């Protein structure tokens, strides 16, 4: 499990970038080692800080293996950073990671905080018919990470699993359940001590079956 590439970007003006007209989704590979700050990687910025500026969204990771799958689906090459991720991983099941598990990457420690949710900027950036629906149905969202310990990282660094909840919710199940998948929601409800928010969601999604 390693870092295949490190990608950063700065906001640029773009007519297709929603109401703000600015986006930093175009992440580009850097080869030098990068400092990990509390709010993300040095040299990386966000245009929409209201929706992407929280500490839970400090770093976004996506698996190279999922890119390879998408290349087959879309019939075109997808470079690292194309989905706007900061870390492109190799040999790591990002969507199977548990919310709350921690990775040591280089000298930094990162904690999985949730899946990426596709938005209009992502849709316009990809310029693929029905992109949000296709991305959602594929269930390969990648994971957001919060920074637990500052440090630095670079291409080729090992991703070491530092800790993992004994029972928990995977990134993929979180994503699918949020989009109404009853099976995924059922798996979450079976996790001891799950957040009450999921019970409220079950009432909406499952109705009487939740009981």
C-alpha cells in the first residue's frame, strides 16, 4: 500500500464552476515531498471553502485501481489527480476503509472521515453524460481524511494502517447508504454503537422495515 502520486492545485476562474466561477479541482502531480498541515497539503488550496474547507476534508484520496476501472468504463485515460484527489494510492482498498481508521503516510497520520460526494463542479469538470449518477452508482467515491499528526509525505511512501475500529462503517457503505441503498444501511445499523443519525435515516429510507 503506497502513495502512487501526490497532487495539489490552486483555484482558477472557470465559467463552468458553478455559482462561484472558481475551482481548484484540477490537481497536478508534484514530485517533491509535501508538508502536511492541519487543513491539508502545503501548496493545495480550495475555491469553495464553505463546502470543502472543513478539517474533515483536509485531504482527499483515490485509488489508482479505481481509476483503471473507470478508464475501462469511459474509454479514455485518466491521469492521477483528475478527480481532484490529493493522494492517489496503489494497493489500498480506499472504499473499504473504515470511518475512523488511521493511516501513517510519511511522517503524518491521517484519519478516514468519509466519502467524497459528487457535485456540479465535478460533473462539469468530467464532461461525461450523467456523470453524477454514474459516479454514485459505481460506489467508488474515494475517501476524505482529516489530519491527526502533522508531518510530510511524498510519492512512494508506504501507507501504514495505524489503527482500525473493531467494528465500523466502510467508506463505500457510508456513500451507498447516503444515497438510499437499503443493504448498505442495514449493514451500518448492525454495527454496535452506530451514530443515531443512521437510525433517523433508516426511518426515512426503510420506513416500517427499519423496525
